[in-house]
């Protein structure tokens, strides 16, 4: 049944998230956009006028969890507009659209249009809009403090250009792209001004930050710029592949007291690094006197 849109200022909206730090960052940005439009954010079980589910698809288990969450949200809020977005929606839009109660299937490149779909109300049948998968989530979708009261996630990179045989992430998140250095520093300045004591630099393939920028640069250069500004807070970096932990990055983490990233071990699947690279990553962690988490 087709229903009219509801006045944005009268809406109560649930945003539920599965998956990685980048997905949580996107959800926080969506929440801020909704709040700025006068909508009230509420937690499950609601009640709510609209429900946005930001899904994950890295494994069969996460697909199942996404489907379970979609059905639970619909059961608890039978009259709400239900929008499913995120990686599961991007990779398997027809499958998601066939789930009873889904109103809109919105791909990662279309996340910035969430309010537009909310204003349309409930359609007669599921509407699918995934955009071009290569584009990934737009950097125009920015969050002022995703993570908590004292710790903020800051997404500085999106997408992945690697072609590991087991991994669906490039199709889900698009081609690798980097947030420009000036924009990264402006976001950090804003987070520091808002009182955050810890900032986590994150991305889908964080180690590739800067490769696509002009002039070409790298993560170590970004970290040196952060170190030079002597911010009154702690910085951490999220996961890196072992082959991305250069000697320069190792020395920088040791001298600057940066919190190192979690370990990743080389496995089958055409990963582009060796056990020697993993060993270098281990030495980087040991050199800082800390383990990744």
C-alpha cells in the first residue's frame, strides 16, 4: 500500500548498524543528517516512523544477521518506512528487496539520499537504488563524532582496489579513494574542539590512503602532519595489511607513541603480502611496546 510521507519534524527514526567502523561512521553521519532535519532518533524496539538498517556482507553469517535484523525491525514497527542500506544492500539488492516489509534498498553510493526516500513514504513495492558500485560511499557524508563521548572514529579512506579471491569488499564499497589532507585536518580540528580525547583513523583499506591524491602521498605523511600539530588527544589507526607497514611507518609509530593497528595474518586468497611482511608488522608492534586491539 502506498502511503504519504510524514512531516520530517514529527518523525521518530531508528538507525541500526551491523559491521565495521566505516559502517558505524556512516550511520553516525546519517544520524546527524536526520537530526539536522528535525527528526528524533530512537533506539530499538521503538516505536518509530522510519527504520534505517545499515548492513554488512563480509560473510554468510553477516548476511543472515542482516536478514534477521530487517525482519525484527519490521515486526516491531509494522507501519514504519524501512530502508535497508550498506554492503548487503549493495551486493545483493534483489535478495534484500524480496524480504517482506522492505520499502527501499539503498546502495552505499546513495546513502546521502536517505532523507529523500524517507519523505516518499511507503511504496507499493520495494524500490531499489544502488547507484554505481565503483563510486562507494560519498565523502560528503561526514560525521562530527562517530564512536562515543570521548572517542571518535574518523573515516579518511573508502573502498579497496585489491582483488583478493575470497573478498567481496571491492564490490560492496567501491574503488579506493582518499579524503584530501586538508579535509582530514579540518575534521580533526573540529573533533578536538568538541573535546574528543581519542581519534581513530579508519577506512576500508586505510593503508592505501593518499595513493589516489595529487600529488601522490601516503599514510606516513598524514601521520607526520598530525604529529607536527601536537594535538591534545590520542590517535589510533585501524587495521593495516602487513605489507603496508613500512620502515618509515614503524619508526613513526615508535617515536610518536601512536597506537598501532590490529594484527592481520597472511592466508590463502591472493593476498599481496608474505609472512615476512607479517613479521615486519609484528616488529612494528613490539617497537611501540603495545599490541594492537
